[in-house]
C-alpha cells in the first residue's frame, strides 16, 4: 500500500512569540511520555494528564479485573491495563526502544536482561525515560480528563478531576491537545449466532490475568494474535481442553497442535446452542464451559467532544491526516498511537516529533483542503484493495514507509536498517517457532548491529 501523494511540508523559522503555546497531553503511557519530551524540546509548555497513580500506561500491570469479564458497558469502572501476569514482550527489546534511548538491560538485581523481557522491565524502562528527560515533573498523576472540547479562538477547554472522585472538575484552557490515551482497554467482542442463550461463561482477554480459573475447563479461545497464542498455551497447562477458533490460519495447521494433547486449532465459530455446544465452520463441534475472546480492542474517546469533526466508525478514527491530524482542527488537535501492527514506541516518537514541529511553527502542514484530499485518496486506496474499514489504522508492511515519511517531514534520521530487518525476522521466527521464539533466534548479526548503534547513546 503506498502513501497517497501529498504536498511536501516545508520548514520555516519559528517566531519566538509562538513558542509559548500551552499544550495538554492526555495520558502518560509510552506515547504521552515521548510526546511530552518532543513538545518540550520544541520549547512548548506542556501538561500531561494521567488518570493512574504512576506513568507507564499499559505497562502498569494490575491483578485487578473489571466486574463484567467481557468488559462491556460504557459506564463501567474500567481497569486500564490488559496485561496478563506472565506477559513477556512480543518484540525484541532492541526494536522496541526509542531511537536515542535504547531499551538495553538494566543493571541491578531487579533487572530482567532477557531479549524479550517481562512486562515489569518495560515499565522500568519507561519510568527511567521519564526521569532521564525530566518528564515526570510535567505529569499530573491521578488526574482524569473528563472532557475536552472546543472553545472560542480554536482553543480547547480541558476539564479534569481527581481520579475516582465525583467532584466538580477543574477547567483549563489550552492552545492544543494531543490525545495519547491508549487503545487496549475497550474490548471488541466477537458476534456469535446464538450467544444470548449459550449457558457458559464468557471473558475477554482484557480481563485475563492468570490461567488458574480455567483449571479442568473446556475452553474455546477466539483469536490467533500474539495474546491469543500466549494465552492458549498458558491455559492448556491447566485446562481440560483448549480449542482455538481462528478467522485466518495457515493451510494444514488445523487440528491438534504439535506438542500438546489438549490443544486444537479450528476455523471460526459458526454458532452456539443453548445446550452448551459450540459449532465451528467446518462442522465440528464441542461442549464448552468458557469462551475467551482474544479479539482485540476498539478506539474509544469518552472525554472528547469535537462537534462531529472526528468520529469513530467501525474502528476508523477519522478523518485524520496521516492517522494524526483531523484536517479541520489541525494542528490544534492530534492523536499519537492509533496505528497498530507496528513497532509502537519508535512510531510514537516520530509522530510526536512531527506534531511538536508543527505546533512550534517549525514545520508546516498542507492546507485543510489538501489534507482532506489526501485522507480521501487514502480511504479510496483501502477500498480498492478490499481492506475493511476497521483495518484503516493497521499498518504492518506499510509502517516503515509511514515512518520514513514522518522522518522526511521532521528532517530527522530514518529508521535504522537493522530495526526494520529485525522486525521481520522476529515475525518470521514467531511463525516458525511459536512456542520458543522469545528464547531462540537466528538474527545474531542484527543484534550486533543494534548494539554497535546503541553505543552512541549509552556511553
Ligand atoms: P497506554 O500505554 O495505554 O497509555 C495511555 C495512558 O493514558 C494510560 O496511562 C491511561 O491511564 C491514560 N489515560 C487514558 N484516558 C485518560 C483520561 N481520560 N485522563 C487521563 N489519563 C488517561 N508493544 C510493544 O512494543 N511490545 C510488546 O511486546 C507489546 N505487547 C503488548 C501486549 C498487550 C497485551 C497489549 C495490550 C499491548 C502490547 N503492546 C506492546 C502495545 C502497547 O500498548 C504499546 O507498546 C504502548 O505501551 C501503548 O502506549 P500508549 O501510550 O499509546 O497507551
């Protein structure tokens, strides 16, 4: 998929008076932290709002789960993180880190030196990053943003309050808002014919933490993403049977999975019945106790009021120029972190560099009309290629082209070749060794190149 042609952004000098713009960043996960750094590097004044009691976002593991295991209901008390206790990264740490702050192993007894470390190591890395760049002092912890809306002069009113309280919020006016609220909290659940009368339990992976509740159960797990892969294996160690239902699968892989006597791969569920039976599309069926939805997440911006200029339609957030700026509201509203199937932190770094450069007037956006035409061309290209709307922000192969475009706008160095190659070698390894890709690999030459590169930032 090619990036639709756009008029190139041009550089111009920043008039000093514009450098005092006041910007609200919503969220202090990886996206919010790096955005705050980039905004401040451009001389802008920044406040980061974070509803949690620490920075790190998704990487703040909690054993808590929501009262509804499916995570449905718009006014439920949400738990932000979807991490399970045993989670290790699914990308090698060399790929994951920000470019000038490599994710190398930490000294000390609490470090996890593995190449695919546990979740705590990532949280520690993000906290170190916040400390190193003085971001922590910009963050207002336990401060939930409940409303962001346009006011006169294209400014934004941000209403926030102490998290968990129902006190009246505090109003503040900002010149610009960057939304970094994360997109792995609002479960997407599979639609299954007959489900309203099916007597078993249902849970979404958002509320999965440990395998124990599945002991001796017959589990149908929907989805074959990285989480589905991990969780199915973990549950198989205690469950009676685990049956994965997958929308897509490699020919010849259906049936009992090698190395397990209680794990099967099936095509998608066709329907379920009130006697507890689950039917698969190939006609096979089983009697199951639980359906576990590892079916991903939906974009959700409960606090954001844009007068209809930005909508979420079938998981397309739009219209957005390059997944970031709504043309009519640009550059005063922007989003970091919407694209998925990417190397997240590096992409956040580039998106936020671009936003910061534009907000400080060092970089210029095309006209509103040109941005809108670009978005329309992009949507047409998706339609022509048969890509469903809900995959609008799924980049995968196109991510490096996207990053290269961003680096060309920002005038910063392009992604390192080793990072690109390492991403693909990791994906290949995952398919070749789904059980052991985190501990066995062949891309030693790329590891060497990465560490040679890191010397300039870590010495
Ligand atoms: P988040 O980390 O979710 O941060 C958003 C922040 O915004 C949170 O702190 C939240 O509390 C705050 N917030 C939200 N709404 C409000 C509000 N109204 N007011 C105030 N604060 C608010 N990525 C990798 O690179 N490698 C991996 O191995 C990997 N594994 C993953 C495994 C799982 C199960 C999941 C769910 C994701 C994984 N990811 C992985 C992707 C991961 O989400 C990204 O790496 C990244 O951490 C996302 O950062 P973010 O800042 O966009 O969102």
